C-alpha cells in the first residue's frame, strides 16, 4: 500500500469534501479565467498540484478527446479519488502522475497551458517549482496561477476577534510546514527569471453576506481546520467552541459582512 503524503490541511475525507465545495464556489471565476487565457478544445494542459482533481475534470471536459490534461499530485488519497472520478465519467484524456512537485521531475510534454491554484503557498521552494515548470513549458505556452496575495484581508464586519486569532493560527501553521500563505507577491520576479512574461494580473477579493454561496468557502474551512489545529496542539476545545459560536452568530445576522482572502490571478507567457 502506498504511503500517504499528507498536507498541512490534511487529505482526509472531510478535506476532500471541503475542496469540492471550494471548487464549486470558485468555478465561475476559474472558468472565466481559462476562457480568457485561451483554454479550449484540443489543448494540452498541465495541472500542478491537482488535489482530488475537481479542476482537472473541468479541464478534461473543456479540452475534449482531442486534448489532454496531465495532473500532478503527491497525495495517494487524492490520486485515488481522481482516478475513481475519471473512471466514473469515462474520461480517457487525463494522465495522472503521483509525484511530489519538490522532489520529483515534472513529466515533459507539449503543454500549451499550465494551471496552478493554491500550490505556491504550500510548497517549500517556490523558486524551484517555477524553475521546474519553465523546464517543461514550451515557448508561447501560457502559465496560469491563482494564489493568495494577502491572506490577512480575510475578516468579518462586525469584527470577530476570535476569527482573527484563528486566521493567525492558520498563517503560522502554513509557515511552520514550510509554506508561505502570501505566495503570489514573489511570483512576478520568479516568472521573469525563468523566461515568462506576465500578460495579465487580476485581483479576486469579495465582500459577501451569509446568504451568499461564497460565504460557505471560508466558513467550511473554519469547520474543517479547527479540529486540525486541535490535533496539532495549537488550540483547545474552548477556543474552537468560541470561534464556532462567533461564526454562528455572524451567520444569523443578515447585516454581517465577510471580506475573503485576496487571491491574485497571474497569466504569463513563456517567451523563450
């Protein structure tokens, strides 16, 4: 049996379900991004850090049988979930590689696009990742990133001090695991050093109310990550209960507002 390579956020069933909700919330934004970048029928796309493959499946259906999606993922649990979905949907245009972006070589191919979402924030060496990506992307190909630009924009109005403490615990645990929550700011320099030219940048930040579907994205993250923080010994049950109670109170207030973490979209072309 393959050894599971875990993430700081986990690879358990609850995290798999959370990632599904997260993808559904972001799907309209992502589909618009892909269309503007030029992903369409017949294209070859490299999916970096594919997770359970929610984006992979969408990409496979967009590029069709004349195209191909190559998904890279280190978690055995996530790879298994992706394989099961591909089988259930009879998708034959997806190639899946179970590998670590930091320690393994990336498979070479005639990629026209690459897709990378919330990966730079969690790898130990973003410079190495971009160098590896540049090594397999051909001249004229397009690299697309959705990465956090300023995670501390995530807050509630009226303010929830316990949620802000929770947010700081999140940031600390990501950094302790070797990542950097605000991964996007260093991307322009890394891309430039590896012969990519930025074609467009778009900030994605939202102000939502409890009735908005996007509210469920951060709310579900809180529900899943509180037990994870307790497992790490960073918080106790009392802290978790207070965060949960504050969130429940905010959800009952129709005038509550939540500012989501800033995500920066970067589209870059390989020029050499």
